[in-house]
C-alpha cells in the first residue's frame, strides 16, 4: 500500500474512533505519521470516553497529546478570529500595496529578466496576483500566461495539475505553456502527492514596462515606510 493510500485509510480508521497506536500497528507506519495525518480529526465524546477506558500508559500519553492538540486548535481559532477583526474588505489601493509586497518578495527584479514574472507554489497567492493584474492594473486576462514546474514523479498526473491551474486562474489552453519537469530523484512518495500542483510561473506578455512599474511601486513603498 502506497503511503498516500495509508494516509486515507488512517483517516478513515481515526474517524471511526480508533486509537493512534492501533492505527499505526495496523498500517505498519509510525505513530507520529498517523498523528500528523489525523491531527485535524476531532473525536466525539463517546469515542473519547471509549478510549479512556483502555488501560496502560499509552492511553495516558495519548490523552496528553490530545489535550495539546486541542490547545493548538483553540489558539489557531482565536488567531483566525483576531485576524478577521483586523482585516475588513480590501480596497483596490490596499490590494495594490499587498501585490507590491508580494512582488518584492517573489517577482522578477533583476536585469536578467525581461518582463513581469511572478513565481510561487501557493495557488491562492498566484490567484491574488492575477486578480491584482486584472482588477487593479486592468491587464487583459488573455495577456497572462503561466507555466508549471513540477518534479518528474508527477508526470503521470500532469493533466490533472494543468487542469487545476487552468480552472483556478480561468485560463485558455493557449495560456498554459509546456510544463517544466524537475528530474531530481525522490526517495519516497509524500502524503500530499495527489494534492500537489507544482510551482506556477505567472507571466504577462510584453510585460517589460509592467516590470518597471512594479519596481517603481516597490521603491515608492520602501521610501514611504523608511522615511518615517
């Protein structure tokens, strides 16, 4: 059974109330792997009570770990609520500043690049940059193209990968360039194999002047902040 198949099975077993130890033994994987795969699955009160009745120090350690996971989930939920309180509807001007900061970090800036290029593996970050280009800078959507860089082990599912980016960014087939495969050998199949879509290289055709504008925005933003 491949590791990502074991992850799916482990999550099913956990949802049915089985302990981390039992799942790990049944699937012949480490307890830490099962714990990582199933950390977002909350057991019902009945399932927890059933596990409490089990004897041994293993259950005591599990209960301590479960308590820590709950504290972490509570902290994350509180942080999410705090974030929502501080971020209201984003204006176009605010989106311009956000995109400028993102481009400062992940965009093409050197003289060796000829135009606007933005690279990242986070689909939502790529989508935000595309929305900025279209909604704020009024770049025609058809002028935007992208190419995907991904390890060769994903070649068998490349159509799924390209369909994901095409749908996300609302692109035509002509806007998807030939994917670039990285030939580095991978010794194991990662748990997120089926949910990994590579690194997207977002390019604006004839984007030389647009690159200069982004550099101008970065320069203006730096001067504004650092001038006090």
